[in-house]
C-alpha cells in the first residue's frame, strides 16, 4: 500500500499558489501565532496590548484585500478553481475583517474589566475570522465545510467565555451541541451531493444537476444542506439556540455571532445556491420561501415579548435573517437572479453596521446601569443625549426608516423580490411589509424608553464610555448614516457576475 | 412633462437649509435656551425667505411646467435620481410648510411645552421641515418615499416626549399606522416600477408608462398606494390614529400635523397615484368617494359627541379631509382644484384652531368644553379669533374654508370619465348635509366656550384674583395652583405667529382666484392626461 502511495507521489505536482490572493489569510495565520506567542510571554499587566495587536492584525489583513480590489479585474483561481478570490469574495472578506475590528474595539474594556483571558480570546476570534475569510473564497464542498468548522469551533468556546457564569456555560453548550448537530446534517447532505454527482467542486455539481432531472437523493441532499446552513443563520425552525446563546455569551461575542457568524452562513448558502443549485429552483426556492416567512414572522413575534435588550436583539437578528433570506427565495426567478446576490451582500454589510452599533450602545449603557432590561434605557435622552441620538439612528435603521442604512438594505430586498414578479414573490413582499411594521413596534419601544421614560433608578450621572467603544460607535453610526444617504457607495458591489461570471456560467 | 431649469439651485437650498440650522444647534449647549430659540427661528425665517424668493422667481404663466428642475444621478444601481421640481400644485404646499414651521417656531418662543429642552424641540422641527418641503419637491418615487418617511421619527418624538398624558400610546399608534401604510406603499411603488419597465423612478417616466399597465394590475397597485396615502390623510376607516395623535401632541405638533403632514397623503393621491394609474384611479374613485363621505358624516357626528375641544378639532379634520378626498375622487379639474384649495385652507384654519386650543389650554389648563365658558368676556380677543376660525372652518362664504367645500360639493354633481352620476350625486347630497353638521358642531362649540359667563371655577380671574377670591370649597381643586394667575389675552408672540394665518384666511376667502390661478394650469394638464389614457 505504501508503495502505491509512493508511486503516486511521482505524479504529484505542487499547485500554483497565488501569494497575493492568499495574503489576507496568511496574514491572519501569522497574526494568530503572533498573538498567541506574545500573550504567553508578557505579564498580566500588559495584556491590554493584545487587543491593540489584534486590531493591527485585522487592519494588516485588510490591506491586501484593498490592493486586490484595486488591481484585480479578473478573478484569481487556485486549486483547480476550488478556492477563488474574486470581487464577491473580496467584498465579503472586507465585511468580515471590518466586523471583527469593530468587535475588538467593543471587547477590549469588557474583557479587561471582567478579568477574562484576553490573549486566548483574541486568538480564538482571529481563528474564527480566518474561517470566515476562507468561506468567502471557498468554491468546494470540502473547503466550505472546513471553513465552517474553523469559524464555528472557536465560536463555541467564545460563547462560554464567562466560565464562572452558568448562563454563559449554557450558552456555549447549547451552541456547541446544536452546531455540531447542524454540521452533521450538512455533512450528510454533502455526502449525498458528492455521491450522486461525483464531484465536490460546486460548479461541477451544478453542471451535473443541470444536465437532467433531479433524482430523489439529490432533492434530499439539497434540503439537508440548506437545513444545515439554516442553523448557522439561525433561521426558524432552526433558531432555538440563538436567544439563549446570545443572552448568555458576553455582549461583544453576541455582537460577533449575530453579525459575522450569521453572515458566514449566508455566504455559504449563496455560494451553494448560485454555483451548485442554480437549476434546482424547484427545490430550494420553496424551501427558502418558507424559511424566510417563518424566520421573519416568528422572530418578530418573539422579539415583541422580550424585556431583555440582548434577547430582543437576538430575536430581532433572527427576524433580520428572514429578510436576508428573502432574495434567495426568488434567486432563480426571472430578473431577480441578477440582483439577489447584491441584495444579500448589501444587507449583510449594512446590517453589520447597525447591529454592531446597537450592541455597542448596549455595552456602553449597561456599563453604567448593570442591567440588561430594556427599561434600564429610561432617561438616556436626559443624561446622555449623544448616546440617545446614536441609539435612535441604530434602532430606526434596524426598523428600516429612511434615510438610514437599514432602509436601503430592506429596499433592495423588496426590489429583488418584486422584480421576480411571481405570485409567490408578491406574497412574500406583502408578508415582509407587514413584518416591517411588527418589527418597528419593538424597535420603537426601545426608543420610547430612551426618549420618553425617566431613568428607572433616578441615577442620571453621565455615561463614562471608554474610547474604543466610542470609536466603535462612531464607525457604525457614520456607516449607517452615510450608506443610507449615499447607498451608491456599496451598491456597486455584489454583481451576480462577480460570483458566477468568472466561472463561465 | 415639460421642465424649466432656470435657478434650479433654489429648491435644494430651500429644502436643506434647515439642516444647516440643525448642525449649528447640535453644537450649542443645552442651557443657552434664548440663543437656541433665536437660531431656530432665524433658520426657519431664512428658509422661508428662500421660499418667498422662489415664489417670485416662479413663472406663474407656465405653472403647469416643472420649474427649478434638477435631475442628477443619485443611486445609479437602483435607477433612482435626485429629481426635483415645482409646479403649480406643489408650490403653495411647499410654501405652506415653510410658513407654518416658521410661525410655529415663533409661537414656541414663550410657549415651550412642559417637558422643556428647546434644543431637541427646535432640531426636530427643523428636521420635520426638511421632510415636508422635500416631499413636495420630489419628482422621483424613491426620493419622495425617503422624504415622506423622514417626517415620521421627528413627529413620533414630538408627540411622545412633549405630548399629553397618553403621549406614549398615541405616538406609537401614529408611528405604526403610518409605517404600515408606507410599507405597503413601497411594495406598490416597486410593483409599478417593474410593471412599467420604466427607465427610472422619475415621476415623468412613470406617468407616461403607467397608463400602459393592464387594468387589473393597476387596480392592485393602486390598492397598495391607497393604503399608504389613506392612512396619512387619514381617510375613514384608517383615521383612528389621528384623534389620539392630535389630542396628545403638543400644540406645535398638532399644528404641523394638521397643516402639513395630513397633506402629504392627499398630495400623494394627486401627484402619484392618480396620474400614474389612471385606470386604477377610475376603478377606485367610487370607493374613495364613498369612504370620503362616510368620513365627512362620521367625523361630524364624532365632533358632536366630543367633550374635549382639541379632540373635537381633530375629528373635524377627518371631516374636512373627507371633502378634499371627495373632490379628488371626482377626477375633474373643478374637483381637484377645489380639493387643493381645501388642503391649503384646512392647513391655515385647522392650524389656527389648534393654536387657539393651545392658547386656551395654556390659560385655563383644561380643554374640557363644559368647564370653559365666556371666553369673550374673559379673553375677548382670543374669543373673537376662535370665532373667526370656527366660521372659516364651517365654510362661511368670504373666508377661505368656503372655497375648499362648496366647489367640491358642486363638482360631485358631474364626476369625470363616466363615473356613476347617481352615486356621486347621492354623495353630493350627503356631503352637503355634512356642512350642516359642521355648522352645528362648530357653532355649538363656540356657543359653549365663548358665550355666556365664565364658569364659577375660572370666574374673576381677569381681575386681580389674589387669594381672597378663592372660595374655601375650591381647596381640593386640582387647578387651584393656577387660580392666582392673571388671565392674559392674546400675547404679542401669539399675534406675530397668528396674524399671517388670519390675514390669509380672509384674503384668500375674499379673492380665491389668487390661489386657483396657481393650481389651475397644472390641474388642467393632469386631467387632460388622464383623459388621454381613459378616453383614447
């Protein structure tokens, strides 16, 4: 047997590696080792430097993303087209790195003051980001799965980071068990896909699926793959882990999950739908239609009943996920397929700004109030008008009120769905419209506390917001505002051709 | 649609100038109240000055054309442009929004609502002004939608923070109702865009292409827009947010709401729904007319049942907007002209009524009709102003209200484009009955509050009623604390804020042609275009 392997070695040639294209990933890998090494060798008093270092690593990884975007007009393929760096991948990598940077800003004081293990935390976070960045380029079942696990496994540990807190432990365990279960379902579906098509490369799978009628096993495979990813994007009915995990995890980690992990799930879903299943519209469209409707409706109705701000944001994030699913439910119908990718990407980007911003406000305010209840926001307008103003921006943006970013995100989604023009699409649009109103009710309830209620304990000392959190608030607030007024800045990204055109489809 | 592009910087400046004021105000410390108020008023005044300059530059001879027209790329990918322009229909509304904001700000000078914080209050009013003015100049559906929604949040906070006791409930109700309407409206806008296959969201393209859509599709799209605009108007049965919002809002909020925000809905019908979807409009016209007349009668009956002066005025808005919608639903030049006049007149008159109600509340700390009496003896000038506004509101000839009601009723006699004459004539009769009811509730209101002697509770307050005048059995009265206050008649600030409106009510009542002359060319063109698509 060894002889056979040795014999094959002779035929093996080293793959061509495009170092520039891989630079973001490589910088992250170096950064992970650097953070780990330095953390082991400096004293407890200087651990704060880890956050700064992590920030620099993320910014450094951002540089090649920018240079690639400036230079690259053609996509760079590696490993037989299984790992591709194109515009689609680059914009997503940029989103992931940006989100991670803002989360680092938000985590710094939280970790320092909580006495958590800072170095380890940032190492795990960088690992997770590496998984996400890889996900954006993965065009193969195996690399998608590896990326998914790479981003998930550190996340399980981050959820349980407050290890002396029972709820945080519960958060971690729940996330872990359901996440592993979802991975198994996903893997099972992937195995069927490989078995019936003979390839793990998405484009080849797509070609085989397009060549004839789907057999039953392929239908099952698609359903399983979508269900497995539905866990990651916390789509109803696979969402049950999300509220508990979000509530139990440290708030910056929750922000990271609700934006970055979710976005990674959507990226995998998009790559699969547009490259592997583009012809299987009859299978994935109804499935995602139902998921989208359930997700936004159940998420909203549950969010209405929450009294804890983080739980409310958790359900709100579930419901926003439903909106992001909408374009995928019509991704194969008529003209909508052209704009669906853009609608999802723009939504992910804007959602990242506004949701991170909302969490940053929660962090800033709960530092003072030591409470997670929505009522603890009472009187904010009186003692911290600036914070009240940014919270208004984020909540109104999440509710989709122009001229804030969230509006343009929702608008794009509606536009794509109505562009599809089918009866199912119109029904989806109307259901979503009604859901927007339900969602507005709970976002406005927060603003009602902020603006109209007195401080619950009468404590009206001003907030002492640490500089990094202020920076995070600034980045997210400006992003939310500017993208609402000048959405043209990001609407150029995410053409369908970015994803499929390079592959000759 | 023809356009004129001279002086096309004017509208942009006029609309966004308040934002400059907002930016300045943000950096002024909260404590500098006088400075904040002055700056707010100066900004609104400067905006109004730009507006008046715009009016002088407006070519009234070509009022049917879009003037000061700008068309710049805004969001290329979704094919939405920054397209703005002003014609005879929008010019009066655009100016109205500026005048009202300016006057309300002057009024706020010494009538700041109890919650205080003029900084936030003035910033919100300036933001509102941007949204209102922007809605009237937008010539692109997406731009229109953005401005249309921009007014939501400031008004939500205005009611919710500075309003009455039930303000939180009222503000949320206002917000959710409007949001619901606009969500469906947005779906309708997008459906319209894709059904026409238009090049952009510009009004001109959509008006041209809209008529080509299949009739059934038009009816569905119109339904979506109908809900969006009807909630804003508000039409029966979508009106229930209005009495709550009006009653709970601070005086300033009520005035802005009544004078301008409600007009965004009717304006939407005239500017967007009807011209873009002629077949849909024709199919929906009877429904709109019936709901409008139900609104007239229902609003009037509710008025008769009210015990609170402000709530009564709020319900009278439902009735008045019913007349406006009836005029629009006739789809005739005559009806739409009258409806537009009604919009403006209602803005002045009901705005004034809310001002007066605010003044009464300020002096008596109540608006309960049965506790008020003898305004004419205690505060005669205020009493007379209330009288004038009540007369104008009930449609007395010679005052502005008349020209918004009487021609509407007349126009329903001969609806356009083969709409059912028996139906509209029946509605005409019922609407005419509505004017009788209007006279009844307004005169009754006036009689109860202004005539007679002041109630025992407030008697003797004009004279120097110090301590001795208060009977011992009044000791448990809630308003005891205010008893020692001297009642003041109309103050200087109030005179400054109100006189322009009072003059307008009289001048345009006597010489309505001043206004009709502006609307008419644009309305004629609108109806002519309807004719082209409905009777080819």
